[in-house]
């Protein structure tokens, strides 16, 4: 069974280019579940409460995107869908 993750994608300028795993530091996993619709509902709740922002080390930052990924149990990413592909500008399901 595949796993769905709701991730926040940080802006590229927040990671150190000398890091060995810079791509992994661009994402923060906020929620995951085996049910896609449950994850999408959590993504929508997060947007209504926080918008495209996140808090890290006591400071608030804007994020580049909210992303839904579908992954295998081994972590291979099968698909990546952005918030704007799922919801319109009012937060309603497309």
C-alpha cells in the first residue's frame, strides 16, 4: 500500500548548497497516511490555519508550496501534486 505525505516546500535560499542532502532539507513532512483523501483534508486544514507559512525555531517563514506526494513503502516518490493543482485560489477542491 502506498503512503501519501503532505509536505511544505521551503524556498531554495534557505538551504546550504554544501550540504550532502540539500533536497531533503527543502521539505518538511507535516502529515502522512495511507488514505489520500485524509491527507488532502489535513492539507486544506493547514492552509486555512496557516496559509503558505510555517514556524521553525520560533520564527515564521513563508513557504514555496504545499505538496502532496505519493510514495511506495520504500520511499520512492511516485507522484508529486501541488496545492494549486488540488484547490483553487479560494481553497475549494478543483
